[in-house]
C-alpha cells in the first residue's frame, strides 16, 4: 500500500520505522526534540508536513503537522516534492541537498544539529523506507 507523503498514516509509519531502527536508537540516545519535514514549493504555502517527537533514541509520537507544529519544532526541513523524492530514493544526499539549497533548514541551527548528524541520517533512512504513491 502506498501512502501520500507526510500524511497522518505516513507519519505513523515513520515513527514505527524509527522505533524499529537499531541505528536510530543508538545514534539518537541524546537527541530530544521535534523534527518536521515539509513539502513546500518556492513561495507557496506548505503542501504537506510531518513532525516527529523524539527523545532518548525513540520516537515518542509522529503526525501530519500543522502550522502550530512547525512553530514548535526544534528543526524544520523544507523542500519541493521532487527534492524529497531524490533524497528518499538515495539519489541526493541530505547534506548535499542542504549545501546546494535544494533542502532548506528553516527552523533550528545547523551547528546544533551537527552532533546529531547520524540520528538525522537514520531519520531520513526510516522515512525513505515508507512506500508511497
């Protein structure tokens, strides 16, 4: 069954995938906070968003995100759907997407995120494994 990117069901499966990931559990042991992924075309309102609340190496909750969620998130990553497709397929590395501006960190500090780079990579890997249409 394929899912719409960043839908409620997609977010629920993202949380389950994170909780099943030994890599995430080990890499995110000191991580506490909320991370949002957003589909946004340049100059447009968000088309879709999902947020995950993680702490101590586990996903505590995840859901489709609203404006209030994005304001409360520790980190918000935004990109057009085509960029998310490339990142989730492995054709584009998240770090390269950030450096080239194709993926934007619109909330949070890249410097504060760097110690958690392995956890962030595990989050992307878990997201990439979710089938969608």
